[in-house]
């Protein structure tokens, strides 16, 4: 247990060191933490748009599957597995992008606060503090929206995987009937997921506009 804890701490320390080294190197070429944060927020929005497309494709395939009338069900299983894999990969990418945003945002806000303390002008110091507080509020709203959308991906992926597994072991009309019973729930959950992602994407656009003003 202690050894595992030590390994986790060492990994986190190594990751933090790598991030710090990366930020320092980027600053030398004129790419500051704020710029990196903007890039990562925009990249996360793109990842969410790609995830939306993958989940929509999976739903489209599912709607065709439940109306399947004769043919090679084994091929339908292969297609179902492919759509699940693509959706899972897209979901993982979204999660990674969110984590990357958090990493640079924490570093940026810490640096910003430290530099506020260096001001000799009370007026400029106050203005910078207000800007920091406003940016942090906007960031918290953004992160909340992103995590809300991310949370909705897990049950959708679980349902898609259930269907793939059931189809794999029941390549017959029984499988189609069982999947038909799950379709409306999955459809509703994917629609909610897409709506939540749209909210997060809108929040991303607002945040980028606010921080770059």
C-alpha cells in the first residue's frame, strides 16, 4: 500500500515537473500559459465536436440495427463494435483534453496571483485582481459544463458496450429484440449528451473571448 502510494506521488511529481518544463520552454518562444490555455480549450471543443459525431454515428447504426431484417448479423456485430470503439476513443480524448486544461489553468492562475503581488501601482494591481477573479469565475463555469458533459458519456458507453456484447453472443432475432428495448433509452441519453456538449462548447467560446479581450 505504501509502495503504491509512493509510486502515485512520484508519477504526479514527474508529471508536474514535465508540465513546468514544457511551460518554461514554450515561454522562451513567446507562447505563454494563457496562450496554451486558449489552445487547449479550443482543442477540447474540437474533441467534443468529434465525440458528438461518433455518438451520433453509433446511434444511427443502432437505429438501422433494430430494423435489421435478414442478412449477416455477424457483420452487424463487427460494425457495432467499431462504432463502440470509436465512441470510446473519442470520449477518452475529451477526458484527456479536460485534464490538460486543468493542468495549465492551475499553473496560470497561480502565476497570475504571484505576479499581482509584484505590482507597485495600486490601481493596476486592483485591475489585474478583478480580471483574474473574473477569469476564474468563467473558468469554473466552463469546467463545470465540461464535466457535466463528460459524466453523461459513461452510461452511454456502458449501454453501447452491453448491446455489442449481447449481439456477439446472440447473433439472432433475440438480440435484435433485446436491443430494440434499449434503443429509446440510449437515444435519449445521447441526445442529452449532445446538448450538454453544446453547452460546454458555447462556454468554451465565451471563455476564450473573455480571456483574450
